[in-house]
């Protein structure tokens, strides 16, 4: 992944389908659903889930790109999209890769 076109605001064009397909191949377990990419991370218990959620929140704040999170007792689904451009941006994929790295810690 690359940090080019990091902005998630206006002025950046949505990625094309071939670009999205190429970037999805570089991420393990992420799937496209309409104008978003998502992945569900499994955990042994609530404490591990919330620890992960807090780490994602910290990273999202630093990146200024915030995913939608769906939290259960032992899982967290992460959804990225770039609402301002009405599609997916490179930043969605960069942040997805960073969330994967957090999960592996």
C-alpha cells in the first residue's frame, strides 16, 4: 500500500474497479460491499475486542480517517469508505492494511 492521495476529502477521484480489485488482492480477508470495504476480526473475549477497538480508534485519529466499527463480545467488523468522494480511495486501503497490522500485534 502507498500513502499517495492520502486525503479523504474532496478533490480526490474514487478508485476505478480495476484499481479496487488490485488493492483488494493485496489485503487478506477484506471484501468489497458496495462503496465500502470490510473485514471482521475474531477475538477470544470482550476485553481483547475492546483493546483492538481502542487501538483502531487511536490509529484512525492519527490518520484522520475513521472507519465504521461494529462491535460484539468476541468480534469487531471494520468498514472503510470515503464518503466525501462517493467511493473508495487509496486511503481506505492504506488504513485497512494498518488495521491488519494492529491485529497481528
